C-alpha cells in the first residue's frame, strides 16, 4: 500500500490538484476510488470516517485523513519540501492565490462545467450564463497575472500553481472553455506545468469515477437513480 492515499474521482479537478502535485513531487501515492455518482460522499458513515465536509479530495497519510486541497497542499509542501515556499512573503502570496483559486478561479469554472456537462436535465440558460461570466472574470485576472511571469509566484512552480491547475486540463467539450484559443498566457502557463516530470492529465492519474463523464447519458431524467452532487 502506498504511503499517500488519495480518495478521489477522475472528474474532480480539486482531487487532480493533489494527484498532480504528488506525481510531480515523486511521492509514493495511489488513488482510492469513491463512488461519487452513487452518493458515497453523502453517506453518513463515509462522512463520519472520511470527511465530515462530504467532499473529495481526502488525503490519507499514516492513518490520518485530511480534506481541503489548499490546506493539504500547504501541508505537503511543508512536510516534503517539494514545490515549497521560501519565507513569509512567498507563503502569504501563495495563500492569496490558493484562496482566490478556491473561491473564484476553480470554483466558477468547476460549477460551470458541472452544470453544463454532468446534469441529467437541461440547466436554465441564465444559470450557465451567470457561471460563465464569473469564470470569464476570474480567468481574466489569472490571464493578466500570468502574462509576465512563468508561474504564479515567478520563475518556479509552487503549490499555488498546482491548486490553479485543477480544472485547466479537462477537455474543452466538457468545460465549455477553450483555453488554447482564448487565454494565451493561461495556455502558456499550463504548458509549462505540463512539461514537468510526472505530469499526466486528470483521467490518467485518477482512473476511478471517470464515468461521471457519462453520468448524463447513463442516468435518464426522472430516474430513481438520479443522485448527483455539485461539481
Ligand atoms: N475547497 C474544496 C472543494 C472540494 C470540492 O468541492 N469537491 C467536490 C468534488 S470536485 C465535491 O466533493 N463536492 C461535493 C459537494 O459539493 O457536495 C477543496 O479544494 O478540496
């Protein structure tokens, strides 16, 4: 059994942040599948034993189970020294971007993707339009920031890069955003990250639960099986 065990699904970009970090850091890790579409993260026993917040990712290390990708990335950087921060100023800057990522960059993009591609019934266009405009606004901020720097904090990748990378490698037909065509600085940044040793796309690093991609087709509207969570 690997030392680091990531409870995750392939469709979860929040999980991918940690999977990608651990693969690029060369850590001994393995994915542990969660039946997200089947409602496992809402099961009372799962919540009691794995994550009271009812979310993936959960990282299990030496019997301890941790949640919240941003907090886990900070913990991993501090305990492994990989993609770590140098001093208080860098730590503050990295936390700023990790919080921006959680609240805006990842959140809007992920919510838009889920509503667009994984709902079993059509979503009201106003919901998609709202989430799309929020995503565009946070993409514009990241695009400007990355125009004159290689990585989020400068010339080397650190944990905030992995946090912001959560959803940028999912296929455009799934996300509804064509980063290569519309966001040149974001595209150049994600290519630099993709050149790191250990980089792999989400569905290769986390084979479990990739079937969420087909949930929309698998679960007919009105079916008693319809059990879905937000992104
Ligand atoms: N801020 C959390 C977000 C985690 C999150 O939203 N995970 C999604 C999957 S990508 C989830 O489990 N959602 C279940 C729900 O919202 O009920 C993190 O970064 O770990």
